[in-house]
């Protein structure tokens, strides 16, 4: 599932491709047809992201709200677009570019009030100017382990399963320490790490947590699981200790027992 760096990456890319243009909006598959009619022929003002949610804001005040979920996938195409491939829920056709969307969890037209309701349920997004204090307020009261808290979008918005593992590893934190037991200094470090790793992800359009030195090549070239320190790996990229996994918040969490001793 795309994590927060990717929604911001898409928002920036799609703004560059389509903003300021009158869009033809369709739903080749049909499930979005009614909503597509509401915004087709309107000018797309901008695309923004908040956590794992995306908002295509039209001059008319209407907004296409998208959550990619596990299977949502964008495809960038030219104009005029070729025949749709698979179940294309949403097709946005601009002057020179077309964007198709298949398989999202959410794709609907909403107004600003509904968008606010979505935003109110989310914790701070480090890539959208979210406030550190808002995350700390919830974490310091929580009796859940930090490894579970980090996946809770109402605490920090945008962290998924890969970021969770890599952020905890980056700050040397055991995933089972409870929020209420987390020292403030460690939380500060965790927030800094989250921001930094998300910014790197946004810059390259993919999560990369190893350094160029660890990877033995420029960051932009690192592919697959070689991009990570612990996620999906047999051995830790930093210390080479075997990585183990635990089940936390119903998802598999990778950790290095040697690097992540703070608890
Ligand atoms: Zn390690």
C-alpha cells in the first residue's frame, strides 16, 4: 500500500500534469460515472495529499477524494488516451496528459465540509505541516506499543508498514515499548526521523532508508528490498544481525534485535 510519501509524490506530479486545465472526467468501468459527471468540464485547481488521502480540488469547490488502499494504481497516459486497461474507475483527461486510476478503496466527489471531516480523523502529517505536539499528546497517553501506535492514522498520518519498521529501526527503538513509557527525547528523535525518511521518500518517489554508502550505489538507483535497513530483509543493513519478525497490529513487523534495544 502506498504510504504518505507516495500520496504527496502523486499530488505534486498530478498537479504538474493537470492543474489549471479543464478536465474531461470519465469512469470507463462505470462505478464512478455519476460523480465523474459532477466535475467533468471543470478546472482542476490543485491536488493535495494528507496522510494516505488525496484531494483533487476543482475551481467549482468540488473535490475528488481518493484513497488508494492496497490495490489502487495510477497510470499516466498521453492524449488522446488509448483504450482503458482493466477496471479503470477514474479517467482524467487534460490538455496533453491523461491519468487513469484502477482499484482504489475510495474514489468519490465530496465538498469542503466532508474533506474537513476526513482531515479531522487524521493525526498530523509530517509532510503537510502537521504539528509534532499533536502526535505527542496522543502517544504519551497511549498504553499500546509504539509499533502499533505508528500504524494508527489518527496519531500520525502517512506511516504504513514499511515506514513503521524503518523508523523504529532508525531510532533504535524496540517496537513493544508503550507510548506512555516513551521518553520525550526519544519521541523527538522519532518525529525527526519520520520527517526525514518521508522527505527522502517524497524526493525519490520511493522509500529509501539505507545510505548510499550502505547500498554501495547512489540512492536513486537502489531497488527492491535493498532500499531498506530491516523491512523484508534477512539481515540488518546496518549491523548484519539477522532480522526477526513479530505480528503487531495485525501486520508483520521486521526488526533488528541488535539495533533496536531501547525499551
Ligand atoms: Zn542492526
